[in-house]
């Protein structure tokens, strides 16, 4: 029997429990379990100061993690030395968010040590899978933006791109979501409550970051006008390194996150007079910068803290980048040949005036040369088409926090607008002034504001969207004026996801089946190779094994939800899943309208022949986002009614999964059969959840939005469930005067559904609770066109029901979804960035 066959033994009985699937597909280990065991015991005793004879999960998780870190450090040092020896150009990825998830299993897989660790822990009488529960998800991001950044670091390491990730090491990340009485309640996410074994704190390499104060000017002895920023206060940034291994290539890069440390020591004079709070107040205030991800911007203190966060990590990162450059270089004209900086959205855009400040004020580079260096160094990735989501800062606040940077931005803007004048000299004065107002880095109005997206575009040599439709909208609408000015600057780099995390780690059963069938694991390094399973879609035995894998993954999710929520879901139902950030444009509310419609149909005809359906929701709403939080309440209220109604038992159930996060996604996504990607066309920049589901064999019900369009082109529309108005049709609909009331009046099922929600059918003890949601659709103009797409969505869901009854055909299409998703690997995305933006070749 082959090595693959020994490792892969899929179940025959379709209802087998998830506990029977503790194997992980992994090629043979390069490490001896005995050596690993010795290192684990050494760390338990020497590092943790504990007794290895106490077989608790805590000790052995940390012992194993530290043993792996030893191996990662060795690879990292070798990798870093090669960068220095080859004097290679380096890529610096600046992102305010990362969502790496748990690290233990990922690092074991990338190092090729999973089986060695499994056997080692078994020899200790422990289950490796249970050890992973000790680890907390790293709370460093909010959603897709942070997860994309983590996928990209994984791909940089795997492809040999000499990259670094820079960001903030938040003490309290995205909140823990608890559902109480159907409502979201935010609890502190103290993910750092225990020792983080994956991180190195570099306490001796603190970087000074300045805030506030004034600018001093003088003419030096050479007749040069000099500017010196005299700050009001200083904070120190401590680098914290987390190592990111490539997939079995002995390359490791690092994610360097900055933690705030006060420049003020404990004030004993306050303490001695009994003012205990005053003794530490200033110190605590300074260190708040890295305490919490996304402080509320509803108050001026929150906005100021958010701006300080952005500058804090940018200033520390650029200090690091310049320091590294100067080790072997002294001419800043060479800077773009050695350094590429990618701005992940507008959050780090303040890096542009910061680099100008360092070059002009500190390194005494002339302005024109410094600006040329900036333009060639920076590239900007845009992640939104919503004009209101393009970040701006009040000029007054910006000047208070960063006085020198505001001066630099005004000077950049002055020179930029001069080029605009020259470019459009043929326009009338009125037309020229209007165009300059649209392009200006400073927005006018009641309150002047700095436009960070405009700054990022002007200061970068490349601006990319993250899906074909998104990029076209940027060119045609959001950044139309900039596209006309710089016709070659805006380009597309469709997002991708790493197959190591989102196939191999999250779905070992499916990975094992594919690996055995192809007798190779090469598809995990080159996802295009996964297309080789496509012919097996017509093999009945392969379809049977594929269906068995999905059934086992569904059982695993069922057991997980039973442990976490105390619910048991029907394995014979279609698992219909929508998990993502809760937002009106993502249209979880449209999904709810379908649930209520289906509920009504079953109640009206209890003998109706329906395909059983389990609808699962998950996601967090921003703490201050009233409508999103009210949608969560509605989902839970509808679930309470549906799940307690005997007439729909076994036919329909609804559940909201609290605290959606990376580790939960790794259980949910492999079990999903229907992936809900139903945002209004033209709203989603790209999406990456859509890719993760399809790679794992889920069929998509979705609009032609974001990267779903490109997925449809490759998978085939016939293998997806597409519905609703296109982006162009939405534009036409709104231009001609969209009237949601017309849809309400003419569609009786829709009218009944909305009347039930507004009429307190789901909120009998809290009258009027959901009236705001209905008002937003009818009186509020239905901004995201739910009612316009409702009937198409309902009819397409009927197609889902029909196809699911033919399990063999459903499975065939599931196989084709996975087989045709090779393009959507983050390896392909990073290779495109490297070749077309950063000027690098990949391995």
C-alpha cells in the first residue's frame, strides 16, 4: 500500500463522528520525534520552570511551541543572512491589521513536523489536537484586510520574497463577541493574557516616536533652510517579532509589530504625596497607543488616538527601514532600488510625509530628489469603493498631532496642483478650479481635511485595486480624475488566499484525498495544479469519497457547535453559511428575508416537500454601528422563532455563531455546502471568504460582485448560483429613480415578510425593535437594493433546493469548484505584486 494510502483512510459510514478523523495529511517528517520530545521537556523545565511529569496541556503546548520556535529562529537567521549577503531589494508591507489565527498547527505543517509532533505528544499520553485549544487567536485585526495581510506574508515566505510585515501589536484586539438576549455584547479580547511563545520582544531596540509640539526653522552655515520638529511628547516603540515560515522551503521571514512604551518613568513624587493615579497616569496614556485595535472615532479623543496609532507604527517602521538601508548604502538615490513599501489601504499613508521628513529634514536630501525617491518607493493598495470610507483627517487635529507633516503635505499639494494646472492649461478657469478641488490633498468645506487616499495616490508609483470590477470602478468613478491624470498608475491585483492555511490546515481530509489521488502535494505550493482533479469529477468512486469527506467535515462542525453553543444540527440538511463582518452592504438582511420567506412557506403548507436547510450566520458588528447590531438581533430573534416551531422541525433551522474568528472559520468553511456572497453588486472590493469556501468545495450563491465575477469566469456560471442586478444595472436603477415601495407592493411574499418584521412577529416582548431595519429599506431608500434583488434571490435559492436533491450532481459541481480555483492563490497575487510593482523575481 502506498504512503498516501496508508495516510488516508476515509470513512464508509456517512455519519462517522469527527473524532475519528484525527489524522492530518502531511509528508514524512524531517525531524525525529525523540529529538522533539527532548526539546519539549527541556523548555518545560528550563523556560517554564515547571515539572514535565505534570501532563497538562498548558505545559506541553508551550514546550512544543518553544521547541518549534527554536527551529524557526535557525531558519530566520539563515534567511536574513542571505538577504544581507545578496544585498537584495526588500519589501516592507505596512498594514494596521493582521489576522494570523493560531500558529501551532500552521508552523508544524510548514516545518514538516506535524507527524513527528503528533507521535511525540502521543508518547507523552497527550492528543496534539487538544493541545491546540490552549492557543488563543492573535487579536490583531478586524476581518478581511488583516487576514489578507497574513496570507500575503505566508506567500512571501513561501515564494522567497524578502519581505517584512509591519504593524501594531495590540494588547487588546478585536473584541470578543458575546450574544446576550440576542444582542451583541463586546468583551475585552485580552489575547495576550498569557505568555505568547511565538513572539520575540526586542526591548533593547526601542524607537522614539514624536507627537505634537512645533517646528523650528533656521538657516544653517551652508545657507540651507532647515526645519526641526520640536515635539511636545515622545513615546517609545518596542519591536515584537513573530516569525513566519515558508512552506517547507527553509525560509522564514518576520512580522514586526510595535508595542508602545512610555518615555515617562513612574513619577515617585506623585506617589509619595498619595496621588497614586497621577504617578502612572501619563505613562498609561502614552501606552494606550497600542492597547486597543480601532478605538471609537465618535469622540475627538478616539480620532486622535487612531491618528497617533497610524503614525506610531509608520514612524517606527520607517526608522527601521532607513536604518537597515544605511547599513550598506549611503546614497538615498539608491533607496528605491533596495526598498519597496506597500501601503495596505490608507491607514499607513502618513508614511509618505514621514519619509519626506526623514529625507529632507534629517538626511538633508533636496526636495526634488526626496520626492522622486518617495514616488518610486511607495505603492498603494485600495480596498474600498465607498467615497465615505476613504480616510480623511481634520486639518486642525492633524496639525496638532503632526505639525511638521502637515506642512510637508501642504507643500506636496502645492507642487502637485502646479502640475495639474500645467496638464490642464486648456480648461476654463472654472473647470480647472473644480478639477483641482477634486484632486487636492486638502478637502475644503466647513472643516478642512487631509485626504489620505489622494495623498497615497500622488505619492505612489502604483495604485492597485483587488479585483477586476473593483479596479474598473476605481478608474471610472472613485479615482476617475486621477486615472485621467495618471493613466498607467492604477492597476489590478486580484486577491488570493494561502492554500496552506485554507486547504491543508483547515481541511486535512480534503487535502489528503486530493494528495492521494494526484500522488503529490505540489498543488499546495502551486495551486494551479489542483486542476488535475477535474477529470475525477466524472468518477463515481471519487465523487463518493469526496462526499464522504464533506460529510465528515459537517460532522466536525456539528460537534463543534454542540460543544460551543449546545445545539445539534441536522447533518442531512444543506449547510447554508454566511460568515463575514456584519454590514448593511454585505446584506445579511437579505439572507434573513429568505429565511422568513421559507419559514412562511413551510407554515402555510406543513406537508411541503422541502430540502432541509441549516442556515448559519457569523460575524461581528462595529461597536458603534447601530444598524449592523440590530441585524444581529434580528438574526437571533428569527432563529428563536424558527427553531422553536414544531412545524418546521427537521426542515429549517437558523443559528448565529458568536465570536467569529480565524480558528472558527477553519471549522466552518470545510463543512459549508452553500456559500453566501450576496453583497450588492459594485460594493465588495474583492472578498476572500468567497475564495476560501470555493477552494473547499462549497457552491456559491452570489451576485456578480468583487472577485466573485472572476470566480464565475473560471469555475463556470453553471457551477454557481448567480442572481441579482449587475453593478451597471444598479447604477441605471438608481439613476432612473429606484423606488423600493414598488417592489414591496407588487411582491406579496416580500410584503408579508417585511410586515412580520415590522409588526413585531419576531419581537413580541420589545415592540418596534426592528422597525428601523424595515424603515431603512422602505422609507430610507434601500441603499443596497435588497428589495430589487429579493425575488431573484428567492428563485435562485429554489434552484439550490432542486440541485441539492441530486447529491451526485451537487458533488460533481463541488469538485469542479475546487479544481478551478487555482488562480485564487495568494502565491499568484504576491508573484504579480513582486514582478509588476516591486521589481522582484520569485522562486
